[in-house]
């Protein structure tokens, strides 16, 4: 499970710290995309929900407000700094029926038949063995339990990624996103791959809907800070950049800043994004084991 260890290191280290620092920027960016997935779940007060890869707890809080104090939300994540922030935010909210687990969803099963629904906002694309992770999610759901999540389509359809990709390939010699299914933001870019995983994990009534939207990718920060955010978002890029000569670092920055300026409007840097909104129902059949 080398990949899962790499992910844990990233999300508990530099990646998690960056998400804590820029929590408001990430939330503004992901809110409307996450809401499209939240709408796929028929929430009722009193339901028990699991938020997979809950990060800083924004969607955990949103769901808590809907299921009420008679229901519950369990946020599961592998990032200590993000879980700490999530717990702090829930405490400030005064809502009491949330709990957080520092747990790898793929390698440690959740309590069986404990939830009415599982939700994730961009938290399910980082598993080395996604079928195993979704088998675990399925067994944690009660019979007929609902699943909904949002994940990215290909980097080519997500300019925020392909724009940087072109610059890094040309000036750092990094081939990014070569393996379409490698754990990372684009692991679920293929619709047929998502269906196959969910079917093998025992889900039925699988629906995958494409949504395209232009979103405020960076808001409330300058172009230079936005480029900083991009350069810190990927450990391979930050490592290569540190090793690169100053002139290439400056050139990369300048190229990115020029491209970002083209997409700036009203103080926000807006990029088109393409995502899959996935929903399914839990059944007891699990071929993936
Ligand atoms: C892109 S972030 C999304 C965070 C949050 N859902 C949000 O929308 O703000 C992905 C999250 O998935 C978590 N994650 C990655 N691999 C995981 C695993 N195997 N088990 C549980 N959480 C995981 C990361 O720590 C990170 O918080």
C-alpha cells in the first residue's frame, strides 16, 4: 500500500497544511460542485451519514445542518491537520452530533451497516485499490443506503490543471497525469472505470452525470499568491522547482502569471471545470472482494 502511504504523508504534511491555510479559497472553489453531488442524496432529519475524505469539515457541517441533532455525521480522513481544523469548526458551530475518524477508508473498514448514506466532495480519488475502498464504503452502509460523490473529469477538460501541466512539461520536463488511473485528482476521469469499480463493490442504480462550470478557482488572493498555491499543490512539482535553476523558476512563474491574468475577472481567477456527479445505491452483492 505504498501509494496510500504517499497520500497520507502528503495530506498529513505539506498538502494538508496548504489546505488548512487556504481553506476559504478551496471552499469557494469547490462549493457549487460539491452541492451538485449533495443534491443527489435524499437527506432526512435523523439520518447517519459518513463524509469520506472530509478534509476541513465544510461538507460535514453542511450535512449536519440537514440531518439535525437526531442524526449524525462521521467525517473520515487521513490528514491530521485537516481533521483538527474540522473538529474545531464543528465545536465553534455548537452542533454536537459529528465525530471524526483519522482512518484510511481503503485499509480499515468502517463499522458495518452504520450509515444511511456516504458522501464525498473530491475525497475518493486517492486510493491505491479503489474497489477495496468502495467495498468498505458499501459494507458500512445499511441496505439500500445512498452514495453520492463528485470527482474530476480529465485534466484536458480542467483548464486549472492543463494550463500548469503544459508549463511544467515544457520547462521542468515533468510528464504529468500519464497514468489515467493513478491515485490523484484525475484517477476517476474515465466514466466506465467508475462504473466498473462501483459494480464490483456491490453498488446498483449507478448514475454518472457530467457537469461543466466556470468557478472562482482563486478568490481573495493575488495572481502571484494563486501561482504559489499551484506550485505547492503537488509534491513532485515543488521538489523539481526547488532543484531547478533560478532562471527557470522565474520563467515558470512568469508564464503562469501571464496565463492566469487572462482568466482574472472581478478580482477572481475563474477557470472552467468539468466533473462527474456520481450516485448509486448499496446492495449486499460484492464481487470486488
Ligand atoms: C481534495 S481533498 C478534499 C477535502 C474535502 N472533502 C473538501 O472538499 O474540502 C481530499 C481529501 O481526501 C483525503 N483522503 C485521501 N486519501 C484518503 C483515504 N485513503 N482515506 C480517507 N481520506 C483520504 C485527504 O486527506 C483530503 O482531505
